[in-house]
């Protein structure tokens, strides 16, 4: 997608504060953090959201969660806890039309979230 912000980040066209990457994913600090630790993980391939994933994406989605857990541990969040969030669509809070997982931690997180 030529106009997708996250595709441009994944391609290296827009700089980010990268914390982790694989051939399939890149993780970076959110520029508008909602918690002391707020990291986004995105697929390098454009997937607009959860509604677009298919059975062919099972390995990628497994890698996404495994990567998120690895980052949470590296960030020292395992002792007090953390939250993973994937928003879908405008009513779900998705503001960028590219699948992304939020890692939030570093403070007590309220429930319910919305």
C-alpha cells in the first residue's frame, strides 16, 4: 500500500524507534504512548486488520504473539503484568489501517479499557 504509514515504516522509508524485527515483523515504540511502555508490532506485509487474516496467516499470527511475549519479557514487564491489544475497525479503536498489536505496560491498566 503506497499510502500506508506502517508499510512505509516497515520498508524503512519512515524512521522509527525499533526494538525488534524479523523477516516478517517489526516492533517499535509508539509515538503517542498510552503507558510507560507502549510498543507496536506490525507485519511487514500489508494486512489491513484482523478481518483480513486467513488460515494462511496462522504462522504469522503465532509469530506475532511469540514476538510480543519476547518483547514484554525484554522490557521487564513480566513481573507486574502487561496487556496486548489488537483493535479492529473504527469502533474497535483502530486508527491505522494496518494490522498492529500494542504491548502496554509499566503501570496498572484499568478495566474495562473502553
